[in-house]
C-alpha cells in the first residue's frame, strides 16, 4: 500500500495529536482515500456503508455454496491477523475470528497480558509492536480509551504499518459494532434507514456502542433520536453537541413507555458497571429501562428491538420469540459486516460483489 502525503509529513507528538478533533485525525488513519485503521465511527461515510452492506450481502450469498466459500476463503489467505483482546469479549472476538476465517486470514490471539512480556515490564506499546512484526493486521480491544488509536498512530510512524481495527476502545468507541448495528437497520428496513425514530435505552453515559451508533446517524436523513436513561447515565455532552452540529434532532427522557410507541428501532443496553468507581450503579433503579413482554403490545408492528449483547435483565427472554426481536440476527450480521470491512481494507471487496 502507498503511503500518503499525510503519512510522510511530520506528525506532532501523541500528546498533541490525541486531543485533536476526529475529523482532523481521519486522514492520518487513511490510505489512498480509503479507511486503513478502523478506529472511529466517523470514518464511515454513507457511500462506504452502502458499499460494505453490498459486500456483506454478497458474502452471505456467495459462501452458501462450497465453490463460493472456497473462492472467498482464498482472497486473503496470504494474510495473518493478530487478535489482541485484553478486555472481556465473547461475541466480538468470535465474530472477528470467524470473519477472518471466511476470508482465509490466519489468526493468532492474545487475550491475557499476564502471559506476555508486559509482566517483565515491557510497555503495552512495545508488546503490540512486537506482535505486529508477525502479522498483517491487528484487531484490538482495550479497556483504556485512546489505546487502540495510539497503537495505530505508532504503527503508522514505523516502516511497517499494519491496519489496526478497533474491537472496542474503553468507554469511547466501538466502530464495528456501530457498523453491524446500521447493517442490521439496513436489513430490517429493506435498505431504507432515512426518516426513522431510533430510541436508545440504558446506560448511555458509559456504553460505547450507543456513542458510536449516534455518530453514524449523521449519514442518514431525517433521523430522530430519543435517549432514554436514568438521570445518572445520560448521554455525554460531546455526542449531544455532535448531533446539534449535524442538525440531528434528539430528546432526552426517562419516559420509555412514552417514546417506544413511535419508535422504528429500540436499541437496548445493559448497565456498564465495570466502569464504576465505587459501586455507584447499585443505587440506580434500572428497572424502568427494561423491555418486557407486555411492551410488545405498545410498539409498532415494524419496530425492531436491538441489543449489542450481552444482556442481563433489560430484555425479558420471552421477547426473543417475537419477530421484531432482531438481536440474535444482529449478532450474526456482525460477522458478515466485519468480513466485508476487512475485505475492503485489503482491497479485495470488488472480487466478492
Ligand atoms: C458491547 C461492548 O463490549 O461494548 N458488547 C459487544 O461488543 N457486543 C456492549 C456491552 O458490553 O454491553
């Protein structure tokens, strides 16, 4: 891959780079006008999303037959990926792993730094750079906000950069989750995501999925957002400011029952108590933010119920049988969407569609 002008020009130190607006940083994580490192939901334009949805649809289709699966499985058989997931993960890890396998990418993994030289005092940055020597792509989940971005920034300054794909970064972003969420909306609404009322529910303050999904809404027309949360866990001001800047109307409310009637999609989330400093979540009554079986009567026939999973009690299990509950499909969509993204990053997406 060619290094771009942005790459070769002198770059400021990390401390100066990190606080810059995302829109200024995006060129540094791009190559030849394409996304290279996937770190921010803001990197997905509407055109790119449409291209990735078409690629993901084609992948599902082509791989139904062995010939097609073999063809797709040869597209990146010369590539190796490292999955560096040092924060609990089941579905995102498995989803990326299987997406790699669909394309023939061979994989290795680190899930626990206690088995790496970090215990000998090596910095996480050096550890990751070491891994990068052996592979062609790093897929990374990390609890520290900015760490995935810093890795991409560091790697882009070396003579042998490899794409870095975020599988979830601290409380701030989870761009590929947002990708699979809009892919799910796209499939649920027959390709027409414009003019929809999207309701996001739960711990909006600390949930990175709802943050990334909010950013993606700028790509669609006449979207209305409702943020339903306990007072303690309201959506952060940076997202609200982003929505104002992009003229996306939103309301904040605790009246879940009131807003669900007009919802086209209800996006449920769990309480993110792993971020508690002193068990503060325990004092919050989360039960008004549950979706119960009886609520199925209150929502539109065409409304979809989504959840990034894992779930606790925020969606009653008996809701799963309703055709409007799409969260299990949403999970599977993730594998195809991530495979489409990797195919695009390595420039083989045109061989699938
Ligand atoms: C989410 C995450 O890790 O942010 N899970 C996921 O990736 N599907 C949501 C969560 O943990 O609540």
